[in-house]
C-alpha cells in the first residue's frame, strides 16, 4: 500500500466533497455534482486496471474514496461502479463503457437465437435509474456469461425499470427484461474467479468498508454533541454514564473498522484466508451496525432521526447496508460452513495448526 498516494487521494476527494457540502440538508437520490468531479478526476475507477479502462491504483486506493463518501453520506455509487462493475469487467474481455456503469449480482436468463442473445427475467440494479449500463451475470444453457446491458430509456418496450429505495433513500431499482434481444451481444463467458460466491464476497467487502465509515461518522457526531451540550451546568461528556456509553461505541466502531481493513488487506494481497476475512468483516459490521446506531441516538438524547440531521443520514445507512450483500446471520452461517471444512484459514480460527 502506498501511504503517500492514499494521502493525496484523500486530500483531493475531501476537497471535492467540501466544495459541494450539503451539511444540514437532505441530499437528492444522486449527487451529480460530486459524481462529475470524482469522474473527471478518475477517482470513481480507482482499483480498476488501466488496461481495462480504469484508473489503476489498487484496491486500497479505491477504499479511500469508498470510505470518504460513506463517512460524509454522499449519494454517489462508488462501490457499485468501481468495486463491483469495474472489477467484473476487468476480469473479462469486455470493454468498460462510457458513463455510469453499475453492477447487478442477479442472473438474467439467456438463450441464443440466430447469433443474438435473448434475455429475460428481473435483475436488481442499484442506482439503475442513473446508470448508462449495467453489468450482469447471464445464465445461458449450462454456462454463465457476463453481459453489459444499456439501461433503457423511457418508453423502451423490452426493458422496464421499476424504481425503489432502501431505508437510506438510495436507489435500489429492478430491471425487467422481457425478451431483450442484442443483435451484437456484449457478453463473454464468465471466468471461474467471477462466480456468484465471489460476487457476493466482493459486495460484502464494499459494504463492510462503508459500514465502518458510517459508524465512525456516528462516533464523531456523538463525541461532538456530548462535548458541546450541557446539562446541570456541565457538559454531558463529564457524566460517567455518558462516558461509558461513548467508550462502548468507540470499541464497536474500532471492531468494525479493524475487521474491514483486515479483509481489504487479505483480498488485495490474495491471501488464502481472504474468504473467511470478508465473511468475518461483514458479520461483524452487520451485527455492530445496530448497536452503533442505538448508542449514537442515545448519546444525542434520542434526536437525529430526521433526514436533515447528520446522525440520521449515517444511521439510516447503517440499517440499510447491514442487510445488503448478506446480514450477520448469513455470514455467520458461511463462517460455520468454512470451519467444518479443511482450509488455510484454520490457524486463524484455532490459533495453531491442524
């Protein structure tokens, strides 16, 4: 990891976010101004190799941008664009299209007809209403393809976009495919490294990093509030019960961030234990999100639920993201299944050799 590079990226992204600060006002469902500046600087495609149309820089460089946009509750799809869509395309022979490209982990159904690929089914497309293209797996016969689809314009007959939002108000749309035929199919056979389990882990890693950043935002907001707010003639921070709650919150936030950072390092270095590290990170993040949100609101005197309040913007993301790409129950089950099998992660679990 290049510390100097990460410092430069952090400084540049913070400058962009401050230039378009919406502190105290609810954001729209997509911050076009921030996305435009991030795109022009190539920050939205960090971690995607240059030969694949990205900005290079490595996964940890991209994580800096993911962290900052999540911490500041900026409505831009960095995780869906670079962390997922860019990664999926970089492992195929497909080119990265112009504009916003997001990913769906749902499989469309495909069949070949006279050289064309006919698609049907429904796929969930986060930020779909703002995207130009979506990368999606396609099950065709006995093989899985990776395809790039243009998101339909209004009035398209064979494609229909159904809009929806998560608890944080982020677009979580669904693309309905009703016999879409691509005369020049933009699809290739997916490599073994890009199966459904790998896609799920990739999304879980992205959400783990985002959950850690949102949790840190809650901690910072709570620390500032109890220092500034007075009760009985002294700051709330001077009360022992408040100090105890803040300490519990800080410990939980640290656990979320340490587990996410460990998973990031394992994935970036192709560590044999990367799968268990990601599973542990998402399980920790999803389980801890509820406690972080609860204590955060308690320390604020049960305020901060409105969309205008910075705390509410962070906690609604915690509640939404904890469920996406598998909640703690899902990843606890995955960890249990891993423990029942032989693998290079066993020393990590047992603290010795098997």
